[in-house]
C-alpha cells in the first residue's frame, strides 16, 4: 500500500511539473536512452482496433527546422531550442480501408490473428467504418489523427515523469508543412498526413505561475 501511494504521488507530481514549455535550454540535450524511452511509450500506446496509425518523425536537422519555422507560428521558440522536435504523422484514409494492405498487415503479421478471428475482426471494423465514419475519407483521416493524440499524451507524461519538458503544437500550416516534408522525401502524402508536433527538452526557466486547473467537482459528474 505504501508503495502504491508513493507511486500515485510520483505520477501526480509529474503532471504538476509538466507545462507547455515555449523555450528550452539550448545547451541541455536529452540522452539517447531517455528519448528512446519516450518514443517507446508512444509505440506502446493503445489505438482503436490496434491499427497504430502513426509515425514519429524526429527532426534534428537544424536546416530543416529552419524551413519549418516560417510556417509553424506555434513553434517559434521551440524549433530553435528543443533538444528533440517531433512531427507526428497519421495514416491517410486509403491505408485504413478494411481491405487495405496496411490493415491486413496489422491484423495478420503484427497481431497474428488466426484466419477466422481475423475475418471477424475485419468484418466488425468494416461495419464500424461504414456506420461511424460513414466511409467518408475526411472522417476516417480525422479518426486516424485522434489516435495519434493518445501517443502524444503518453509521451509527454512519460517525459515529465523523468524530468523532461515538452510542448504540444498545433499552430502550423498543415499544407505547407506537408509540402516541406514531401520535398525533403520524408513523407508520402498518400500514406501519411501531418497530425501535430511536439517539442521535448529542458526548460530554460520555470514558468511564471504554477499550474492552474478547474476543481475536480467542476468537471466530473456522478450519476
């Protein structure tokens, strides 16, 4: 029991430590071991139907970061100073059709489902895509993007637990960022689209004020 209580306090302390860091200490770098740990928590994150529709592009090249800066207004302080800067990609809709090569690979080669189970799983997914996503490409891609935010949250929380700062970023021009990544040969727009960005590093200075949130009873209702 003591161990459990201690662990809970440790986790809550990490949440209280985390803030959206705008500028990082450019002289402090995350170790390869620690960043691998952060990426591993993203890899192990849950996703709907277990399809893992994400890719994490770690952008360390200073020239490429400079190219992204004019079209990433929400990352002006982070791009030049973050120890590690990640663009999270989401699978495009064509890769998420029930009979796509990617979906078949996931259920057959990654999850190793027996044929009967695989067919049942794919049938259930096909019905889900038809009823919930209306077989609509835009809705399917947005659904794919939502999955990536699970991995995003897990990576930021894991980072905070080992004293590493982060900042999630949506303030950028998706079309222009996509174009830059295409020109660099990083992304095939038929396979992936840009979901969000996240910067990791060590804060240059502590935030001006402590974390503020609504009280629990203001956001939770029991019935």
